[in-house]
C-alpha cells in the first residue's frame, strides 16, 4: 500500500484490504468499510462503488452439490491477492479496493467472496472490480472440493472461460 506523506494524504491514500476468513461476512459492513476513509468517515471524494458477491451454487457440472470446501495456503493467499489489488491500483484511479474471501466448509447459498472497488467515477470502479475477480479466479491459491448428493467428493477443476476472461486484461 502506498505510504502517505502528510496527514491529508493519509485520509485520501488508496486503501487495500484482504480478509480471508471462515466466518460468514456481511456485504453491507464490507461496503461501509470500503466507502470510509482511514478516519472511519464516509469519503466524500468517492463517487462510485462497484462490488461483486460470489455464492455457492447447488449444482455444478451436472451434479447436485451438497457442500463446498475451500482450502488455501495461509500467508501466500493474502500476498497473492494483495498483488492483484496493487495491480488494480496501478491501472485505475481508485480510492479503495477490498476482498473478503471465505474458506472452510460452505453450503449452497453461502457467500464465498466479496470484491469491492471505490473511485471517483463508475468506469474505474466497475473495471477494477471485474479485473480483481478475474484474477482471483485464476491466480489466487484456493482449492475447492465439492461433495455431491451421493456423498462422493471431487476437486473443482480450473475453467478455460476464467482464463479467457483474465486474458482480456493483459497488456
């Protein structure tokens, strides 16, 4: 994260935040944190916020899914995601960009991930949010195991469509 050189810059410096957790999260609280400056007050320079929420589906690859278990590499996962957020800060004029991602056992309809980007204008927020999500899907070290209705488990494979989506951001 950029180091602020004055108290004024400290309030307005771009903020990135990564939370990896087993507990459920409240998207409203995540949105509030994204919108607030480092003093905890709504940042009046933010004119646009874009966010994405990913949920556990009950159906995948032709089978009913009863549970989804997400594993990750602690320490490495946060570092990789911080790198993705740094790239977003380099590409767009953002005030803040945050990620909340769950790990552990999840059930259909549970929230898995929340990505939020805040900027003065909508285009930067929308593009940054999509960019972060595309690279979370392809670069972040998460592993997913589904347990099907018949009790059998399988690891979820990467999808070519996720890599195609991430390719659009390459320069």
